[in-house]
């Protein structure tokens, strides 16, 4: 901080110094120009006055035509201090007398450069004195005309206005040297004054500005570090004092906002901690930002020990998901839900449902991820009871068809056995018809095998055999469901048609649950169909396996279409309302989905979508 203020002081000092130096230099320049003009004007005035005195002194000798005296006076006046040369010219510009021998280059004709320095200007702008440059250097030349008066007519023509010219040359270098000396003293004085002004400004800035800014900065730093009660000292009524007051007003407002935010945060924490579900907030790197009491109780840790740590760094057993929903959301960007088994330290087993939701900023970019852990052990047990109830209800629906389907082959077997019995006693009386006995026995065997197949499927359905990870051949599952529902279809005069299925369609699902799902869809389609209509079952392969059950029934109204997957909602009198609900849960448990399209009066189409199991996948799991 001291270094920063020192650099600020140096910067301000240099800036002020530069401004003062520039101002003083400009002022000195204009003053020197004005001063030089004043000095030159004074020199011109003195030269003109001295030239007039010399002209007056020479007039008496000129009137007496005393040429030796004129020459003596010219020579005497030319020896005065600062006089460079004194020359008396006739009216034609020819030198008659000179205080010093004339140089070869001296030319006093009007056409000469030295004379043109004045004669190039019109007479009204032509001065009597001017600084001109000669081969010998700069001189101040003063020209005094000797006019023709009545006393001069005896020697000069009265028509002439000028009898001659008196030229007085001063050394301009001496004038400039004096001005340079004066200017040097002026520059030295200006420099000293500049130094004093800069020093005074430095002291004023240091005491009145920088020190107060330093106190304001210290206050701002303390406030930013959490000392919200600190305020800046306010002194005087200048701009810095106004700035300090505005800063204090801003600090008061910020303190109020912070208090309000803290109060809101406490209320929010109270609300979150009152929720029974475990809630944890993660950043995109899966570091824990916040967690409620239910989540802390679940993992058996404290808030200080988990904040700032990654969720996968928690103690063993807190998360046993091999397929992390947060990682999957960060990869795909879609809402994720998982169900997992959790074993507590005392060995108790609970089932939990995890939902992952994003927190986005104003630009739609991900900032945090929220995981909600919900104990669904009771719900899972209730669903199991519901599934059992639904299975029993389905078995009840199938019982009549099953009995009819079983009685038919049993009646055939009974007829064949009675025929065999009738043929056997007649063996003593006539020859036995071996062909008929063989035919009756073959028919009886086929019907008994049919009974065994029907009872096996029915038994497997009633006992719920199979598990979630089984690989199920779709053709066998559909054909088994068709065999079980065919009697009910015939009882309702509805034909169940299974269109040719592609070979090798396999899915990972519970075999009994999948058959239960298909039977439920077929029974619903049969019960919704008109007499003499048809229910079509078809399947297609690809990345997903799609099973479609289409009927030609009454269809589903739009308002009912939104509720058909809700538990206990049924459109059929006497229905449990659990079939589609349990079917949807089962399909989603296997990673798929159950969809429906319906047009009232024309029929409905239910589509089961399941991930396909390909040959490569079977080899991976060792099948």
C-alpha cells in the first residue's frame, strides 16, 4: 500500500511539475519576446535621439561649409561607445564622411540589400531604425535625412527636398547579449519559483489528498474483510469529504443488505434443514458447496468435514452408485434419476432415489448441481404390494380364459382315452384297429403337452420368476404373452395378430415382469376393442427395441390421456388403475420408456422402448 501511494505521489508530483514547467516555459517565452521588443524599441529610441543630436551638432558646420570640422565631428561621434559606424551620404547615396574607413563591400545605394531592408516597404510603413544583417554581423541602423532648408539654398538647389542622409549604426550583438543575460536571470528565477511551487503543491497533495485517500482505502479494505461497522473519517466540506460521506452511506446500505441476505440465508437453511430428503449442492467439479442436516445424518458426518471436498472422497459406503447421475448430467445435460441400495453402518438396508437438477446463471451456463436423496423404502414396499395386487388381478382376468384353454385339450384327451378304452375290450371279439388307437394316443399326447406349456407359463407368471438383469428373447416373450391372452381374445371375438418379428431381438429386463407388461397391454387392447376387430403386435430393432401394440378400439380422450399412467386411474369399470403405472415404472427401471398415441373413435397405440442387447454386448457379459 505504501509503495502504491508512493508511486501515486511521484506521479502527481511529476504531473504537476510538468504542468508548472510548461506554464512557466510558455510564460517565459512570451515574456522574452515582449522583453526583446521592448529592449529593441528602447535601443531604437536612443539611437534616433542620438542621431538627432549629431544632426543638430553638424548643422552649424554644414551651414558654414566647414568640411574639416564636419569630418572631425563625424570621426569624434563615431568613437562613442556602442557606435559601430557613422556615415554622412550625399543625396545620391555617395559617402562623403565616415567615422571609420569604409569596407570594400559597403554599398549605400538604394538598390543594395542593406538599403532594401527598409526601402522595400512603402514610405508610410518605413521606419527610421531597423536591425539588418551585414557581412560584419547584425547592426541597428538609424537613418536620419538631412532636409533642404532656406539656409541651404546658397549651396543646394531649392527644388531638392533632401541634401543627404546621416547613417548611425549600432552593434545589435551587444543589445542581444544584454537581453540574453537578462533572460538567463529570468530563467533561473523562474526555475527557482517552479521548484518552490512544486514543493508546496507536493506538501499540499501529500497532506490534504493522499493521506485522506489512504485512510479511505484502509476503511474500504477493512469493510471488504468483514468489518462492516468501520466507517471513513469525514473532515471538511471539500470533494474528498463528500466522497467519504458517500462511501459511508454506501457502507450503511451494504451492511443492511448483508444483514438481510444473512437473514434470508438463515431462513433458507432452516427450510432446507426441515426437509426430510437429503439435499447436497455440488459445483461442476463435484465439490460439496452446501448440504442439509438430512444428508449429513445420512452419511454420518459433519458439515465442516465435507464442505469443499469432492463427493467421491466421502467415507466408504456413502454412495454406492457405479453410474453417478451427476457425472451423467454433466456429460449429457439432461435430468437424471437413479435408484440405489444403501447399507447403513448397523447393517440396515434402505432404498434411495436420487434426482439431479441444475442451477443455471442468467446466461444459461451451469453453476451448480443439486442432488436430492429420498428414502423410498416404504414406497418400494408399497409398489411391490401394488405389483402383487395387480398380478393377482391379472391372474383373475386370465383365469377364465385359462380354464377354457385348458378344458379344451383336456376334453380332447378324455375323448381319445375313451376311444382307446372302447377299442380295447373289443380286442377279444374282433381285430384291434391299431391305426385309430395310435391316432388317439398321438392326439392325447399333443394336448397334454399343450396343457403342460400353458400351465408352465401361467405358473411362471403367477410366481414372478426372473430378475432385473436377465437377457430376454423378445420373440419368446411376445409369443408366450399371446398364448396366455388368446383365450380372452377369442372370448371377446378379438383377433390377436403378431406380425413377423426380426430375429435376434433381445433386451435386458425381468422375464416375468416383461410378460406381465405385455399381457397387461394386450388385455387392455382386447377389452377396448370392438367385436370382430383386431389387435396387432409388432416389434422393430435398432439402437432401441420398439414393441407396438395397436388396437381398433374406442381410443382415449385427451383429458384422460394425461392421467392414464397415474396410479388408481382407470377408464374401465372394475379396473384397479395399476397396470399402466406399474408397467411404466418397470420400463423406466430397465432404462426405457412407455409411450402412447390415441385417436378417439379410431384406436390407440402403446409403444414400449427398451435398449437393445446386441451380439457384442452379449459377449461382454459372458452370454
